[in-house]
């Protein structure tokens, strides 16, 4: 979501006549630019500290009297708001993720003659993508379908930083996907914090399964439709059969489970259990036996006992994921679980994470073996810049890149 926001921000800035500096090292880039924009993500780790480190050199330029504008966007901006201006007074604009489409307005009002610092963090209606994002790939593209999240998982910053759910209309999504297809794109990934919530804010309500069917049947030229990410509490039979049966929709399920222990799941406020999660997996395996199944998992959530952790490993054994995104719990600002006393020590978290990652790699390897000796269709992204005999392809949802000799 954050990468997609960056592409949209870049498009907006280009519309203002700004040009991106081609510089692989952001710190060096910040030494030459007229506008420095840092788009932040605070889902895990110490995002705030990283931001202060990045702002150091550009703030120093400004203190020397150089004419440079500084914009901080994204979830840290939303979370910290005005406090950021107190900490780094050289910042011109602090803007939350809901303001991506308005960066030009905000930047102008901060930099015009007589302008003033701007903090844009109030909840607002998201502006549709008026300008074209500057996309990072020529064959695969992100397409937002729903912004925000109405869940209240006790570890997660998203509801606080991205606000309440706002679905885009099916028609405007279709238009964007059709334009991408016309421009030669082969694959789209539909984005939402919780795609299963798609359309529940409309009257009459719409559903994700309806959207998949609508895109599958009405877009000419797109070959692959993917999504990220879903919520086991809401994942419906209709979505399973849409993914299993629609020809353009990749048979790849991304279903974060976060933990295999019912008590931990309750404390995370996830609204499902080991058994109810497995019921969904079993339906998927019945309806789409060859589909890949991916997930997200957190270890070391407050109060996670050794037995609870073992149940997470048990769930992994029961599913055998093709790919898992694995995380150590990170206490985040303004989230409930961060305040609980039964935090797990870092060394225990990292020990559990390593154990879990070993098992996850073992399962992924076992799952990949089903392709041995098979001829499969792949999406070629580009040639290897270092070796033109090789092309780069992406596999499954989680963008594993492979080089294949041609
Ligand atoms: N600590 C660790 N992992 C987290 N995630 C979200 N919040 C946290 C946190 N506080 C993980 C979840 C989610 C993924 C995007 O990031 O697994 O599915
Ligand atoms: Fe965060 Fe996902 Fe839970 Fe929403 S559903 S609060 S985005 S973990």
C-alpha cells in the first residue's frame, strides 16, 4: 500500500513540473533536491527513528538558508502530526496517507510567498487518482480497491493511520485496470488492507467476489489478477470459488493467520480460531487443489507462551504454506497491545522467529517440488540488466524474482 502511495505521490509531483532525481542513495539525493519527500511506513520497527535519521541532512541544508521544501507523508506523519514539526521545525508539510492525491495543493500552500507549515492529518474523503501514478513496473501494477480498515486488531497501526474503510467504485476500478491493459500491463494486484470488506460501505452493498467477476469478464487484455490482502474472519465461499474458477484470477490465496493459538488470536482481536481458519483452508484445498496458499504470521505477541507458539507451528504443519511473511511482534504507538505488561523479551522473539522461518522455508521448498519437471507459464518482467541471456519472472503473490536462462 505504501509503495503504491509512493507511485501516486510521484505522479502528483511530476504533474507539478517536478522531476525525480536519479540517485540510489536517498541521503545523497536529499543533498541536491529542491523538494524532499519522505513517505513513511510504521507497520513495524522503529519507523520514527529512521525518519529522523533521513531528515537530518536536509534539515541541515535548510538551517543554512537553502531553499528546499520538506514533506513527510505516510503513516508516521499521520501518527505524529504536529509533534513532528516540534521535533523537526524545518518540515514544511506533514501529510497522512489520505492526502496523497492532494500533495500538490499542500506543497503549494506551504511554499508560496507568505505560506505556512501545513499539517494534513484530519480524516477526509480520499480523492480519486486524478493523475497517473508513476509506476515502478511496465508489466505489473497496483490498483487500490479499498482504503483504510474498520478492524481493531490490537497490534496494528493501520486503523489509526489510514482511517475508516472507503471503497472505490467498481466502475472506476474497471477504468483504471482497462487503461493499464491498454498500456500493455499484464498483471494487476488489487490492494486493500482488508479486501473482504470491499463494497460494504456502499448502498446497495458490493462484494469482493462481485468485483473479481466484473473485472474478469469486462477487462480486455489483462492476463493476471491478484489481490492483497484478506481477513479470515470475512473470507467468503464466494471469494474462494471466484478465485478458483475465474480464468484471469491467479489461483493464489493470501490469508494472514497471525497465530495458531486461540487465546492469542482472541487477544489480537482477530475473530477466528485455529479450527475456523482450517475450515477455510480445507475448502480452498477442495476447490482449488493446486492453488498456492500464502500468509502472514507474528511471533512473540504479548502473552504468547511456548505452548501457544507451538500451536502456530502446528497450524503451519497443517497448511504447508507456499510462502509466509514472518514477523516478530513490534509494539507500535497508539495500539492497545503495546501497553500490555506481558511483553515477550526480544531474545525469545528472535529465537521463535528463526525456528518458524526454518519451518516455513522447509514447507515452501516441499511445495515448490510439485513443479519439478513441469512446464509452467510465467510472467516475464524484464531482462537481467547484467546478463541479457536471462529474463526476470515473478512467481506467486510475494514477488519472488527468479532469473531464467533463455
Ligand atoms: N508487529 C509485527 N507484525 C505486524 N504486522 C502488523 N502489525 C504488526 C506489529 N505490530 C504484520 C501482520 C500483517 C503484516 C502486514 O504485518 O502480520 O499481516
Ligand atoms: Fe491491521 Fe489488517 Fe487488522 Fe486492519 S485487519 S487492523 S490492517 S491487521
